């Protein structure tokens, strides 16, 4: 399991991959990122692993970058994110 700087680097790499894969395939959220990192064996802890202020800011930055081309309002962004995550989960299982 990774920690500290190593984990921060892997988190950013994973966010970059999710950004490239796009919102339809890989919507960025704390939960979806946590699931990907857990599935790849990088972390074993809970969602709180991503809750440091620096990690929250990084995730939010990538989320904003991913959904900015969609021109959605804040509430629409949240609803779209939740919908895509549910669909992604169904597809992964």
C-alpha cells in the first residue's frame, strides 16, 4: 500500500487517466477515484484516505477540468456525476 508523496503521485496519475478517458467513461469523484485506487491495490483504507485538504483540492481541480466542456451549472454537474457513477458501477460489475 502506498502512502504520502508516493500516493499523491499515483492519485494524480489516476486523475490524469480519468481525465483522458472522459466524463462518460470515467467520471471523476472522490468515491470513483477511491474505488479505482483500491481495485489496483494502491490503497486499502477508507474514503478518508482522500480527505486531506491537498487531495480534496486536487480531485476538485481535475473534476472541474473534466466537466468544464459540458457547460453545466453546479447542481447539474452534481447530478450528472452521480448518474455517471451509478452507470459506471453497473458496467464494472
